[in-house]
């Protein structure tokens, strides 16, 4: 009875990670979620199923491109029912594992919706009242769908419903050129859809360093039928069996017909109907819960993590925040240095980056040195038939400290961890340059990027740095 009672609302990666660490540290933990099993959007309707489908799409694309190597395959027979069963099998295996971990750790997992009564109590499903010492809000987010698309009913896809693969539309319009739109567009293109992407800004993946995106763009152009920039959908209606849209772009307004429309223009926080008005918790004008540097809300007993507080909406960020809160509740002082949060776009090729980006440095007038290594000079990339990549380092020109890393290429997401380690530990370019990397691997591109800073990269020529 002397254990701290911690209740966590939301069983996504942030919520269950916090719950497990709290239990490991001897706290009495209740984990509440509307779903019957833990995992949240990430496991059930996001990260895991989308990456399963992206794996399939890459397999299809690899068989198509293998003809250049002298290997010819027949066009694949696509069984949507079996694909769905396989994807659900992955989800079931992972979610059942989380249930087992809850039991092993003594975490009380409760299916239901919670609502605050005050700063130290809440009610679950309007019938079970529970008191707590501390509560962690980890309720996540959901896709935004502008009213403009309300007239096309079940022809509308979001990042959630697109994963259900009810059918493969002949013509698919993807609204939004961010990472979700491009990832799902890649999946449907590989499965046979003619995909058109519409982005209202002048670039795909706004905010990402342009040299990384440039390495990705040629492949996207070969996969997608059309990519329209500086273009908006101004009308969208279902007429007969077709979705009739008006696209307003640089060339004026034009009509176009599609079978389905996937809207991927952002997400909003799940902060409604939680009884926040019964507490001192504050939200901003978009509904995101406001927290301090300790992830503590205006109510000292309640913390918030993950998508519901905004910022970078990534599962691993939520998990890290969950761990940090539990450490605070255990009496540890938070680290004075913030952690580097990597990001990955799982297109083909992948994009990954961490720490300071070149774009951020320019926007903040920060002086940096950029070192690059083209994958065309990588033996491993050439052997894979995928020289369409680049590795770059963002360095302090005075101290040579690694401030950031960016990669575009096959498996970039698997390589970026070395960049996180370098940034978080204040490593210098020479630390990467002097670390022996195995040959032939794509990881060598990181070593040679650092070597190029000194004008000493083996596989590219660059004048010696003074």
C-alpha cells in the first residue's frame, strides 16, 4: 500500500514503455486504453502495419528492377486477403507479447476510457473510480480530415484506413507530400495504383534538407504518375462511381477524376473528453497539452508525453519521454542535455536524420561545416544496384563536433543510430573517421563522410582541409 500508484492513460509506445519501467521500479501501475490490447496506433494502425506493407512494396520493386541485373520475374499475383492476414498476424504476435509483459510485470491493464474527476482521481467507463498519486497522459493523436473531403464518404482514406487494404484503386490521389503521404503512396503504387501526389507547398517533405530529398525524388517520379507542388484541392465530390476533384496549381484550376483519395495533411491531439476541465491542465489553441521541460502539466500530479503534447510526433520520442517521467518519479534529476531524436521516412530509398539539420542551421544563421559522401562511390551501394544515396554530417567548424547527421539511401533508418550516438555524446568527426567500419557495407559511408571533412576519404577526392 506504500507503493506510488501511477495511472497511465494510453497504451501506445509512450504509455506502455512508461508503465513497464514504473513497474520495474516497484510502483503500482494501471495502464488504461480504449483498445482491448496494448500497442496504440503505432502497433495496431500505424508504424508496424505500414512498415509491413512497405516491406512488401519494396520486394515488388526489387523484382521489377532485377531485370537490369539479368534476373527476370513474372508480375506478382497479389492476394489482398493473405496480405491482410499476414499483417494482422504480425500485429497479433506483438500485441499478445505486450499482454504477457503486463502480466509478468504486474501491470494492471484496463480496457476503457478514463475521465478526470480532479487532480488525483479519475473514473473509467463512467463506473470505476480510481485514485492515483501520479498520472501520465499518453493518449496520442488522430488524423486530421478537412471538411472539404466529407462528401466522398467511404471513398476517403486516412493513414489509418489506408492500411486496411480494402481494395487497390486504379487511380489514387494522395493529398499531402509529407512522410505519411509518400509512404502510403509508395505502397499503393507498388500494388498497382496510379498515384498522384498533391502538396500545397513548393517541396515534398517540407522542412527536410533539400539534398536528401533530391536523392529520393527521381525514384518517386518513376513510381508516381504525377507529383503536383504548390497545388491545393479546392473541391472534391463523388459523382457516380468517380471522385471529381478540382486542383488549383501553378497552371490554374484543372479537373481530375480518382477512385480513392488518401488525405495525409497532419494529426490532431486526443485531448478531448478527458475531463481536463476538472484539473488545472492547460491546452493550446490546437488542443495540445502544455507541459514544462519535465513533461509536467500545470497540475503537478499529472504529466503528459507523446503526440498529445505536440512537437515531433514519433513513437520513439514518446517512449523516451515516458522513461524520463518515470525516472523523475523515482527521484532522479533529468539530464541537463536534451536527447537527440532521430527521424526516418520509410520511402525507397529511406531518409533519416538526427540532431541539427542544415536547414535549421541556415534558418538560425548558425555557422556549420557540411561534409558529404555520395553513395555512388560506395562499393556496397553499387553491388546492391542502389547508388541513389548520400550521407552527410553537420559539424561545428571550430570544434569539429558532430551536430547532426542526414542519410538518404537503402536502410538509412538502420544507419542513423550511429549519428544519434555521436550527437548525444559530443563526438567529433575524427571519432567517426578513426573508427574502423566493416567493408563492404553501407555503414562505411559514415566513416568516409567524416574522412571527407579532412580531405582524406579513400573513395572520393577532395582537397585537404587546412
